[in-house]
């Protein structure tokens, strides 16, 4: 493990061990302070966030983009402060911390025994949404996690999410896909963050007027298992309660090849994601390159 990796692992460990002990107002102020300091430094992440927002809010002035990126960093640090504290939240605090609309799409799908796939973009706090599902609805689910370096940091994230009631699989292609398919055929729930392709083999979609790649997994799983595919968008308002919406199902087209069906379903997901991001751009935590024009032909995923 390099010195930088040890530092990264130590900082995350400090967050989970210390921030969760802070009173909630103190943790919120700390998050805003850290966010504002990072925003003022205008590092690569902040610059990339502004460049991404420029696609979401076309015609925005530099001043407007700066306002958005500051609000975006505050939203991003709110996500981290909440995530560090989630293991210490009571079931009641989790229940009252999230107010999803359209949750009947999820419960109805599971009641029908079909299996359900929830697909989300990097909006607001997807970990809190997951904890609400496992705690308030009492529904366990399976998800995947990108392997991080150092390995100890990946282990921290797996332990954290497993502690919230999630089954976590390594993002490792066919092996993970097969397990997800089995869970769905058994009538289970799978949750996937799906607005950025990590494999360089994703599906090209139109996203805010430009081409981007998104993972094919959600659409392929729905086709193979008969599970219902539901887009989910999340956002913060001025209250301590995160808001959310479970969108109507993305249906499998009745005609076409598997490739054509996958492309159509992934585009439908992208459109649902775009609707939520356009309404609350500051809550979209995309500090990486996403659009193909930014990736370049030889760069692959950011």
C-alpha cells in the first residue's frame, strides 16, 4: 500500500469512526465548511463538476455555474456526512430521513414475485435510500461495488453497506451478473447505480443532447429474468429529509434484437435520470468525465 493509499484509507476510517459521533447540526456545519474549502480551491473535481453542469444547464453563465458547483459540493459533502453517520442512525431516523414518491411501484413489483431492479444515478444519497428500503420496508437487496484501492478501503465500504442490510458483490462482470440474475429469478431486489459505465462496453445513449455510455446490466437483467426495471431519482430540499421518486417501469420492447432492446431500455433509463438531474442539478455528484467527447477515443471510462 502506498503512502497516498494509506492516507486515503485512514481519512475514510476517521470519518466513519468520528463523524458518526458528532451531533447532527455539527456534522452538517462541518460538511458545509469542507465543501466550501474544496470549492474555493477549484481542483479538478470542481472543474469537472462545472463542466458537467454546463451540459445539464445549457447557456448558464460562468457565475451561475460557479453557484451550481458550490451547491453541488455542499450536496456532495452532505452525502458523505450522512453516510458516515448512517450506521449510528436509529430505524426511526432512517424512516423519517427519506420521503420517496411512487414507492408502490417497488412494493407492487415484489408482491407480484417478479423481482425488481432499481436503477439510480449519482443523485443525493443512494446509501440512505438503500437503508430506508432495508430498514423501513424490511426488504433486503443485492448491489455491486466498484473495487477500490487500497483493498482495505474497498473492505470498509463493503462492511459499511453490509451493516445497512445490503448484500454487496464486487463489480466483476459475469460472476456478479450471474448472482444478480439468480436473486431476481428468486423474486428478490437488486439496486444498481447506473449513470456511468465502468466497463467501456456500455450502451451509447443521448444524454442532455450529447452521447454518453451507460451500463447495459440493468436492461439485460430485466430481459433475462423478467424482473421489473424501475428508475429512481433522488434530491435534497431545504429540510433534513431527502426526497425521491420511483418512476414507472421501463418495459422490455416487444420486438427487436437483444441489442436493440437493450439500447432502447438504457435510453429510457437515461431519459428518466436526465429528468431528475435537470430538476436538481446541484444534487448530481458527477465529478468525473462522463460524455464521450470528454473521454476521447483512447481513454475509456474516467
